[in-house]
C-alpha cells in the first residue's frame, strides 16, 4: 500500500527522501510527493504517475530543507490526481498517511463548520486539519498530535512536520507499520526498514498506538497513553545493494532465479546436516493439538492450502484454511488447544492481523510464518518461524511463496513425527527430496527459453484454465493468480476432477489449459482430463516429468518437462514453471511486471 518516509538532520533531505520513495515503489502507488520545511515554511512537490514524474518536478523546482516527509500513494479515497496526492498541508502542518481513517467524514464535517477549507477528496487531509485545529487552540505540536490521535478511528502510519519547527518530525502508528531509524545526528522514519536501508541499520519498530518525536540528535517514543517508553533497537542486515536488480530485467525475474538459494537457506535454518529437523521451540505439543487453522491472503493463502494436504496426509491432523479477510467475520468457533498459523510475506497484512486477533481471543496459540521477523504479525505471534527469502520487491510473490512452502512442509513433518504418524525412514526421504529441490529448480531455470517461447502463444489468450490434483491443485490456483496479476489475462485454477462440473463448457480451440500432472498415484486420473480437453480442441500445456509427458504427449499443444521428484515436495518444483510462464507472458504483452496496475505489495488496510 502507500509508503512513507521522513528525515531530519543537517543536510538537504529532498534527494534522500526521493531515494527512500524509490525503495518503496514495490508496495504499489499511483502518485507521490515530498514536503520540506524551508525557512520554517512548508514547501511541497507532488506528481501523479511514476516517481520519475516527481523527480523531474524536483529538477525543475528543487526543494531545500533539512527536515521533510515523502509519500507514495495508492488511491483509496479519491482518484489518483495531484490534488489527492500526499503530502497534505494547511498553513501550519503537513502530513503523510498510510492507512484509512474510518471516521473522516464526521471529522471533516466538524472541521468545515469551524471554517476549515479542504482541497482534496482524501480521508488523509482530515488529519492535517484536525492537528491544525488543536494548534489553533494553543497546543504545542506534541500536544496537538497526541490529542488528534485519540480522535482518529481506523488504521494509520503518519509522518508530520510543523511550520516554525525546523527541529521536529513526528511519526505515529496504529494498525499500519512504521519503522524509526537512528542515525549519527539524524533521525528517520519509514514504512519499512528497506526504505531506510542505505541511511542506517539501527531500527526500532513502533508498537500499536505509539508516536515518536524525532530530532536531529534524539528520538522520544510515547505509547498510546502518551507515556515515554523504550523500544528495542534492531540491527538490520538490509542494505541498498540487496534491493538492486543486478543483471536482471525485472525484480520478479531476479527473485525467481534466487529461489534455489533462498530455499536452501530456509532449509538449512530448519534442519541439521544429517537430515533431521531443527525447529524452534514451540509453546505447544503437536500431540495435543486437535486442529490447525491456517489464515492468509492471496499467494500466502494458497501456501496454506498446500500445507493443509501436508498436515492432513503426513501428520493426520485436521486443518482448516481460511482467507483472512473472511475468517473473522464468520466468527468461527475454534476448538480449545488449537493452533492458528498465519502466513504472510510482509508480516503486516491487515486482514491477517485482524484474523490473528480473533484467533487469540478464542484461546488459540499463534504460529507465524513470515519473511520479516520484526513485523506486526511476528510480534503478535507466540512463535515465529521465519522464511529466509530476503527482500522481495516484485509485487507478484515468487521466492516468498516457495520459502513459505519450505517452512510449512518442515512444520508438517515435525507434527507428523511428534504424533507418530510417520516413520523415520519416510520423514528422512521427504527431507532428502526437499534438499534436492534447489538443484532441480536450477535445472528448470536453465530451460527458461522453452517457456519464454510458449509465452508468445499465450499472450493473445483471453482466458486460461489451470488444472491440478491433490498437492498440485493449489499450485494451479497460484499459477492462475500469477498470470492474472501481471499479464491481465483472466485465468482460473481448478481441481482437475471438477472439469466436468462446469469449466469444460469453456473449452474450445482458443482456450489454453495448463495441466500440472506429475507422475504418481493421481496421474492416470489427470491424464483422462487431458484427453477430455484435447477432444474438444483445447490447447493443453502439459507440465509433468518425462514419463508423464511420454504417456500423453501426442495430445498436447506444449510440454514442459520437469525432473522427477518425490510427490510430497512437488509443489515447490512445479511452482517455478508457472511463475516463468506468467512472467514471460507479461513481457510478451508489454505490461509492468514489477508494479502491475491497481496492485500493492503489502496490503496494510482492510
């Protein structure tokens, strides 16, 4: 969603704020802006579209000042226009905001009655006017901020500067993440640590309801009750180099090619060299867990569906997978002693956080599978098992997904062993197969040109079906999501057995059908579905191992051969060709791969 940065120090901040905004581009945006204090007066530059537009505006009209705030906006209230772009300002204060103010209409009506004139359609501008109203009553900037925060309903991360106060920058958060950076004679704030990576590696994360006063030489943090508190300072390993594209055309392609390494890193953190599991201590015993609930959104939810098969097949443990945005509204009864697993790349997904709060209220133990160990979800959880994907910049998740699968399979194996549902030989065989996955993915990546050639045939399609059975059914859904996200081609993932229950009506000579069908117990059943598609003129794109392709290859339009692997780990291997297929189809169509339209990397509002 929206990204915010802020800085106070002794050097010009405008170029540094712009650089910070570039590191937040991956979150998604449609306009951007920067405000600084120059001789105690607010000066603002804003532009719609990409950051290059704002950069050019700053070339034409430079911004001076040693304190400032910046923002990339993903439109919610009001169209993506320059008037609706942040920062929003009055004669006394400028504000950048990530989140949604739910009671902004009531506040706006109240403030307009007092004579405040609004220049935008946004909920965010209300914050600037509310703080101004308290300043008009004689309150200090700190007092006006504290009073305003208590009247805001909804989610927010804020950066605020004040006319006449060149030495002060204020940040605040409730429901949206905000990191505070400690520098040498400088202080920073940002939506995440990545935004601040070249400036500092000393980061504190504001907790729910916190607000902070940032000065060039010190930072004072207050809790929701305005009491001064200390927050732990983390030393991060992030750097500016970690977010470069290297020799790759797009971040997404770079992240696809990083998967062998990051899966290996994740697996190394969770196992010993002799193929034994080495999971972190858990605040529960798998033997006593009656039921597992997995919640996530989008790709993370599909990782949870794969995990459902693993937990139920390997550990004989019942699992319910729910889309986080629906879960809490069902008000589902949750069994005593149950465990809820949250899956999220960012660890800040608003719907998943809300689902966890509900699960906690129902007495569930919370286990987080996240890529950011200091994130809100990780801090809420009873235990966190981090993925080792590193920063993922492309909006369409790739390496985060396969590292989530790696963690979830290791958790399922741990539960299976603890419950006596699997023998040592089978557990070791699965772990051995998992260790071979990085090398097998490398083999698939070496054959990327074969998939690139296929993408040119797919680029003209209006609709695509993805079919899979068992553990490959969720990968069919994930593959269809990837294609939709970045190529804008309508696609749907189905269980292959559901073909005759409706989707077969769509099959004709213009309909590509991607079939994920590794050899194994379910292969023959999927092969019969391939025959049904081919008989109706559909273009079958077969993704299988060599023996599977040999069995029905004559009936297909295109074949993608993968190495043979243990059925339990097939979801990781089969994820890669569908990622590459989506990527190269998007390239063929000329879409914006890393920042697809209307999408945001981290959805921090409901």
